[in-house]
C-alpha cells in the first residue's frame, strides 16, 4: 500500500516508512495532478478529504496536531502491521540495501563504526542507517502509541 501525505505530515510519513510502508509527502501547494491515483492520500483537511472522495480517490483524514492519534488511526483503519521493519529509507521511501561498514566508514561517526554491525544504505539518496540505541527508543515509543489505540 502506498501513502501520499501533506507536507505537514512528514513525521507520520517517516513512521509509516519505519513500519515498511511506502509513504511520500507532497511538497508545496497541493494540486490534483500531484496526487497519484495508486494509493491513499492522508490529509488534515476536511475540504481535501471530501474533494478526493467525490473524485473516487482514496483519502483518509487525521487530526492536525496529535501525532500519536494520527499514527494510531492510520494503523487501525488500514489494518497495518506494527513491526519496525526499517527496510525503507526514512527520507525517500526507497528500499534499503545492506552495506559493509568498511564501505561507509568515512561517512559514519567513529563510535558507530566501532560498535554497530548492521548497516543499510539508500541507493537513491545515499542515507546510511544502523540500529543504534535509538532503535530501542523507537520500539518503546511505538508500544506506547499502540497502547492508546
């Protein structure tokens, strides 16, 4: 399932990517030609929600300011799995590739190089990821959000 989101929902898009779902933010002014028909458009605007539904496009509305409710609502409504897969780039949604840490040594902090073993690289934007202490914080955050659902 592909999701397209308003620019102000970037945090939600990033977390959908952490869960393994393609999520793209539409930058700038939203125009119909920017909304592909092959996915779900997530918005905080009742106007856009109603307009897209009238046109036969799939749309979903979330509250504007509560991230926990936004993520919880999307997970429940679409029946999404709730495991942190971390297999998509957090920035551009492209599939990540495993990479030997020797190949990225010059681009990562020394402490990360010394301690981490599991590295991935985005072939599109060049971002490098690894499971550091932030991974456990992300898991705890997700568990806390899911308890609210």
